C-alpha cells in the first residue's frame, strides 16, 4: 500500500518509556515529554520539557459512533440524496491548551485571521470543496503564547467541524473536534516551533528543492484565448526586457475544456510554442484537471471507461456522472493503485502534447462538480475497495497530484529532475508532491 500522508517507518518507531503513578494515575515518560492519564474522569495531559501542556478529552467530548446506528437519509432538494447507508460513524474529542490568552492556529486554508476566535454558537468547518477558500485542509493545530508551544495533528480526512471556547475558570483555550467518520488518530508534537515543524515534516514529508526557474517571474492569467495572443505577450515582454521565466495556460487552451487536449483551432501548433519558450530557456505550465469528458474521441476518457477506472455512484458499479468544465464528465478513482499508476503514464513526452520544459497544475481537484450540492462529490460515491466519499473526503486532491508527481518525475529516465507541479486542493503530506497556492 502507498502511504500518501505519513511515513510508516517513523510512526511505528517506539521510544523507551518509564512508568510511574501520581495519585493513582499512570504516568508515561520519555526523554522529551510525559503523559499523565487521569482515569476518572478520563483525560490525558501531555507536558513537554519546556512545561507546555495539552489536555486530551479534558471536557469529556470523546465520541466514537461505530456501533451501526441507523441515520435517517439526508434528502436534498435537488440532484442527489444521501442514504448514509453505513449509519453513524462520527468520531471526535476535545483538546485544551493552557492559558486563556493562548492563541490557536491551524486547520484549513481560510480567508480569515491566522488565529481563531471563539466560535460562539456555530462551529467552523474544514472540508475541501470548490468555494473560496476551502480548497485545502491540513489538520495540524498549534496552541501558542509566550509561555506555550504545543501542537496536535488530527489525522482524519473526513468532513470535520470544530468549536473553540475560552475557559476563564480553569485558564484554558479549548478546541472540540468532530469528524464525520474515520478514527480518533492523534499525534502530539512538542518542542519549539522549529522542532514541531521538523517533526511534522519528517512524518508527512519534505518539500523537494524547487527547480530554479520556478523562483523567477511567472506570467499567469485566465483569458489567453489563442496561441498568437500568448506568443505576442511573450514577445512584448521580451521587447520591454521584462524577465519572464514561466508562462501559464489556463482552461482556454483546451479543446472543449477537456484535460490534456489542446484546442487545435486556437492553439494550432503547441510544439512550436514549447520550442519558442525552450529556445529562450523558459518553461510552460499547463492546466490539468481530473474531470474527463464524456467524449469517445478523447482517448484518455475512452480508455478509462473501458477499464472501469472511474469513481462510482452509491451502488459501487455505475460510474458517477456530473457536470464540470467539459460538460458531462467522469472522475478517475485515484484511490485505486492501478488507476493511480495509469494516470502517471499520461505525462510521457510522446503522449498528450508535452515536452521537457512543460509542467502542470492540477486544478478543480477537490474535486469540483458544478451540478451537485456544495460543488463536490456526493458523500455516498464509492471508490476502490468500497470506500465511500465521506470516508476520504479531503484527500482526492492529494491522490491526484501524487499520481501527477509520479508521472512528471518518471517521464525522465533518471528520475532526477526537480518537478514543478501546482495544486489547488491539498491535505497533509501534499508538500511531498506539489506546491499549493493561496487562493
């Protein structure tokens, strides 16, 4: 199995622990921190060598709904209902940071303050969907103040909600987390900020060194309608001695907005554009979306249809069909290792109009669906091995761009080229494969 999020070798390491008791409660200690387990009521206090602390379940919000309770179907007024066939599967717990003035930072990308205010009546939500700016979700949360720095990683890819409160009596900031499914899989990082970031990235992966051209000037704009316009912009920038390194092509360069396929009416000779840029030591980045058009002249769609490579509807057999940029569309099931590998083969130089100076950005990969409530997959869609969309809600983008990364790297025999890939949707671990934009 591929581990797209965490390094299994690291997560399975065991540090030597010493055992003691305090007032009858077990205490487990290592060289860097200790965990005291309060038995009644049940909660865990973790302290590090700097005396920063985090409490898990201090407010007794631990929930684990895996008893098969039925849930009434969720009837939407249009397009598709959700039968919630596996019943109640929510899981959650609360975390408390010491100090009522401790700031809480983390979770999803957001058009908001870096530090969370108390949430009052309504919770906040962390779910990847096509809405500014809910494209990406990294469930890493910091509690920080002049005297505190400690972090937890809620390793759960399902639709997640959280509420934040201040406890003035006990001098705590609380965050209650509730996810629709999955497990209460918790990792606590201790130490100063740089130690926490090092621990987190050792676990989930480090950015590759960027190709040097990517540090230069990128010309990117939605609305370049044809090849002559693109070449004119390149020439005009040169005439003005403006330092251009990378030119980007958005959805307009595609035939019917179909992934991989140049519109040969408006972009009649892509290879000459590649060569024009290459001759000036420059690069091109092409839009590359996951929605495949219902069009038998599109060879990638046709192959995927013939091989059963699409995400299915709730019956697990019928490919999910909805509307996106090309119109009627289907989506690859990147959770399937065969599909994941197949997608990576689509970036070879002899395939699909590319070249050594051409790279890709994965857009619309939450995934975005125009004709469905919330603009993404219905939660009862079914993936490889019977997983429902609700169980892996926030990782479709990660699954896609990890396959894209494999393709862009493996198109070179020596696999030694620093790839450049950009993604709109992301999850923890995405940094191993791609760069992300802020929205």
